[in-house]
C-alpha cells in the first residue's frame, strides 16, 4: 500500500540511477520535482529556519537592531532580519548594474541604505514572504542568502549530484526527495489560499539556475505585526515553527480531510558506501560541475574534484 511518503532503500548506485531515469516505472517522473540531501536524516527545512541558523542569520544581517527582550527566535524578529538580508542583496546587486526582479516593496525606499519603515508598518497576520518579494528571494537563495525558500529541481540527476557531491568528510547515507508537483498544482487550484507555493523564477540571466533546472517551494504563514508584539510580553512569544515541509503539508491536509494524498512525497535512500560511486557515475553521465555551473567556475570545480576520483594505475 502506498504511503504519504514512500520510502525506498537502494542497495547500489546503479539501482538508484535506474529509478531516476526517464524510463523508470517507479513513479511518473514528469509529475515530480526533486531535492538531494547528503544525509538522509536532514529535514526539509529552508536555511533561514534551521536551528543552526539562529545566530548566523543575525550576524549576516549585521543585526541592524535588536528587539529589546527578544530571543531573536520569533516570527516577526526572523522576518525582520530576512527582509533586511533580501533587501541588501537586491540593493547591492542593483547598484552594480545587475538585473534584478521587479519588487515595488523593495524599490520604494532603495535610496536609503537601511529601511526600517517597511517592516515597522507590517500588517498583522500578513503572509511572509509577500508575493512581490518571491522572485528576489529565489535569486538570493540560489546564491546562498538565507531565506524561507527551499531549493528543488525538475531534473532528478541534478538532485543526485548535490546529494552525492564529495566534501572530504566521510559520506553518510544520502537521500533523494521527490514532491509530486502535479498534485500540489491540483490542490492549489482547488483550495483558496493554499499555503504552499511553487516559485519558478526566470532563467534568463541566471545560467546556473537554468543549468540546474531549479525552482523553489515556499510555505506561506502569517506573521504578527510590531503593534501586536508590543501588546504581548516578548518572552511569551512562541518560537519560530521549525516543522519540516512534509510534516507541515500532512498536518494542513489532515485538517481538510481524513485522507491525505498517497505518494505525495518519495524519499529514496542510498547507503554511504555507494555514495562515491554514485558521484563518479553521474560525472561519467555528464552531470558534473562543468554542466551545473556553466563557465569558469564549473571548470575549476571539475579540476578540484580530481582528488576524489583518482584514475586507476596502469602497470607497465
């Protein structure tokens, strides 16, 4: 019987690659988007809400202002810092003449180096991230800025590349997550204010994202306003919700019906002793840094990887 999350453990890299291939009959590949984790225990959590980001995200933003009495770990505090980071990325890119998506919210006070007014006027219960910032957030996320977006790809081999990419540490059991985007589209059409969005930014001007067939998911949730916060003790504010995407979606759908969709997620696991072989086979198949990072960066990455894939010695 199918489950909400269908888990399968593969014994070899070849078996996993066959399951990911277009001719696989395991799932209808065109219906799914994919994400690779180098450790199968990693959760489906965006970078900005991971526990190990609590301190670093404030440091990255230079912590423009600390909300007195706040642990920095509540919805508004985090949204405030995320806004500043995304705005900084937008402003710095724009100042350097780089193409940036349109966002009236971000551009309104771009003449100011720091913008406190936008978040100070936040309407209680408004959804974060706002729609007019999603394209900018997607671009920033792709280049390493912490946001609420989660990276996915249409290409399962790209997900396998990132899951198996050598780092120098001992490999762990990896996994490839698949999300049925067709079902998500059906739910989005049928349910008003469906909280999960698929964000598909323009590939033009972003060769890395195009090469990686990338897109993002965004789980929208309500954030309290500063006025509402001032009416409550900061110490009584609930912490940021760090529920992973699969659990969030299951919980949400269970409130609508007793039956949640089966096979909405797949999670395919490969043991650690097969990870390096998977990485090698992917490169032989053409899925290496040179393909996924077009240009000089990818070429240099190919050279630096040679230490992980030594050639066989030939006896004279």
